[in-house]
C-alpha cells in the first residue's frame, strides 16, 4: 500500500479524518518497519508549531514551510527513495530535533540532512524560549539568548551537546551511556536526571543546579570530578576560575521555565542581565539605584507594565526608553 505523505503531517498534528486514520492504520499493520517508521517520526521528527498563524489544515503549505525550515528539498515526498534504506532514513529522522517555540521563532539551522558531519544548532533570541527533543528522547528547554549545538557524527559515539546560555535538561537514562553537556570551562556527565545549566559567555558566573538524579562535573584543571546531590548548585567564577557548592531555592532557579523573574530581595543590578534577555533592552542603572532591592514576581508583564510597576514601588525612580538603541535608562528623580 502506498500512503499519501500528507498523512504524516496531519498525523503529527492529530488532524487525520476517520478514513485517513483507517488507511494509515492499515499501512502500519502491513509490516513492522512501517510501524517503527511512524512512531519514530512521532517521537523524533521535526514538527514546527505553526498553529498561531495557520488556522486551517493546508498540508502542502505546512510541508513547504516545514521542508524549507529544516533544509530539505521542497518536494512533497517525505518517503525515502528506493536507494535509501528504512533504517538509514530512520536514523536521519531520529537525529533531527523537535522544536516548540514561545516568543519569536527561534533560529534553527539544519543543512545537508544526509551528512552526519554537519552540526545541528538551535539558537534563541531575546524574550524567546525553545523546547527540543533530542535523538534519545531527552528534552531540553532553552532560555533566551542561548545556543545548543551537537553533531550527528559525534552522537553515534556519545550523547553530547554544547551549550552557550541557559537550559533545563531532562535526560533519558541509558545504562552505560552517559549524557554530556559541554560548556566553556567544564563538562557535565549525566546518567539520567533533571538539571539547569546557566552558562552565558559574558556572565561572571556559571551555575549548574541539580533538581533530581545525579551529575558529575569535570572542571578544566581540577583532577577530581565534582558530584552534585539534588538541590545542589555548582557556582563557577569565570574570572577567578574557582567554584563553590551551595543550596539555592529551586523555584528561583527554574522560574524562567514559566517565564517568571523572581525578586526575592534581589537588587536591580542582580537581575540586570536576566531583565535584558527577557525584554530585549539593555538596562543602564544609575549608581544610586543599583542597590535598591525588591520582593516581587514578574509573570509575563510587558516592558511598560514592568517599568510602571517599578516606579510605583520605588517613587524615587525615573526611566527613559531609547527605542533605537534598545536601552532603558533608570535614574533617580531630581527633587
């Protein structure tokens, strides 16, 4: 039986009609490799979420956008040609990231799908998050201004990704197959766990926080690996190249997952970088205001709402917005 490739797009979107569902089920029952193909497609193939700008089902339009985004030919067929084995096709399908976006659309670079030497990169911009499912089923939530990279060739030998920025990892356990997160100064070895990594290039500190499970951190220049227990935060000073282990509130570490910024006695200076990534503006804070501390939780407030809230709780504060240069200047009101 030949199946219409449009069915796969509609299957991913859960939009098959009864007749289409019956036909797809019949195709799946024909042979096990059809079943393996379909379920691997569901688990590991790219599906970009276009619901916000596409109300009806237009599978040809969806496929054109889908193919263009991941670097495939814009021909309609997604089935492998006769000279491409199912097993090989499934490998390439499983090696691609599933991505769901919040905020603006993330940059997703994927070219020459048939080459295992190419790198896959998921990159977010200001105010944006992206969720990715890796080939092994591990899930990564990428925060704003972050980049996740891995190579298909390297993945055949070891589960390994490179991170610049911040991400939450929920890693699938595999016996004797550790998962590695590589950053500028250290590598994280994981067997199966949930943890947050903050590693922005221009930040003075990196922070790795373990929610549950177990991770080991291999720091460049340090002989013994560092093992974290649930609730531990590994804090690495990028300037002095030293580290310490602390307990930090998980709700604050993971707040960005829910698009929250928590001020729990934090100063504007403490949160300046996080605010910049969230709103897309650089914050210039007058020296006399830098130590103002606040206790509040931001939940999806717009920039104007945040600034108005700030002025209501700190009446001595004034602000100006430089739209062209994307700068917010916070100053003290003159008496």
